[in-house]
C-alpha cells in the first residue's frame, strides 16, 4: 500500500533523516515514518471519531494523519507514507467529531463492513484504486479517500480527497 518513498523535503523534517537514502528529490522513509506506517496499518478495520480532513491531513480521535506523496519520477506519483502527530499540533479541524468512521483498505476485504463494496472504477480509469476509505459507520458514506489512483496503467497518481456530506435539507 505504502511505497515507503517520499519527497526528500518531507524526510528532512524528521530527526532521523539520512541523506544517503536520497535519490533525485525522493528518499526512502526514515525509521520514524516507517514506524508510523506500521502503526497506521494496525488501525485498518477499526472505528474512529472523524474530525474532518484538510488536504492530505485527516484527524481521527485525537490524532492527525498526514499522508505523504511518493513523487516517483515527476510524471507519476503514489501514496508514499503516513506521518502521525497529535491533534493539539494542528488547527482547523472540527473540535467535536462530525461522524464515526471505519478505516477500510482496498487490499483487505475483511476490513469492509457487511454489505459494502468499494465504488466502481470510473470509466476514464484503466486501473484500480489502491488505498484507504474512511466510511461513515451509519450509512457507508465515503468521507475521505487516500491512496494511489491509476488513471491508466502507466500514470498512477497520489490522491487525497475529502467528500463532506451534503445536508439533507440542501439536496
């Protein structure tokens, strides 16, 4: 799921950055981010209070997850890694949860709620989406989608999308 390669500018923010791991603007993730990826992977299938998303940041409970892009070669990109930090280090999220969500992985059907299947592949995409959905526990609304989308088999792209619910009186 994670390529475990990110932009070197992101890696340089870590205390354990190693410039020997750098290659052409990218770098292999430092151990601190690798540990965050491992911890995040343990959360798949679990339920959380969802406080919203901002760009490539999502707040679940009192933790903010920053999803990092692997820029690959300048034309293609992938979901590289995740960095975890305390919600107290961030502003702009809803102070109270707006929903309960379950974290599901496209690669792990056992994490999918009963009677749920991922959305169908869009007609203009040749390949699959590989990543994570943040599903409302009540109605399976997809609040956010993070991962690698394959517009075609040659040009994958990192995607981080937020899909707030439209209030029922506005429909």
